[in-house]
């Protein structure tokens, strides 16, 4: 019974953390796109920031996928 509670807690925290990361990346990309339209001098910098935000999202999704694989393997 305790293991089920712990797994539920870990899954619950991971769900909210994953949602927060996704929302943060979406807001970051939208902000960079707006700034990209406003300032032409720093266009390369904002494109790089968008690229880095998308890379961060992919890596964080992979981390959560690996966490799920580990939890299902050992459960």
C-alpha cells in the first residue's frame, strides 16, 4: 500500500512539473517570436533562444519518459 502511495505521489509531482515545463517553454517561444518581430538587429539571438527552448523541451520530455520506463520496470 505504501509503494502505491509513493508511486502516485511521484507521478502526481511529475505531471505538474511536466505541465509547468511545457507551459514555460510555450511562453518562452511566444515571447521570443514577438521580440523577433519587433527587433531586427537581434533576430539571430532570438532564433537561437527559440532553438534552445525547443531542445530543452525535448530533453525534459525524454527525462520523463525514462522515469516512466524505470517506474514501470521496477513496479
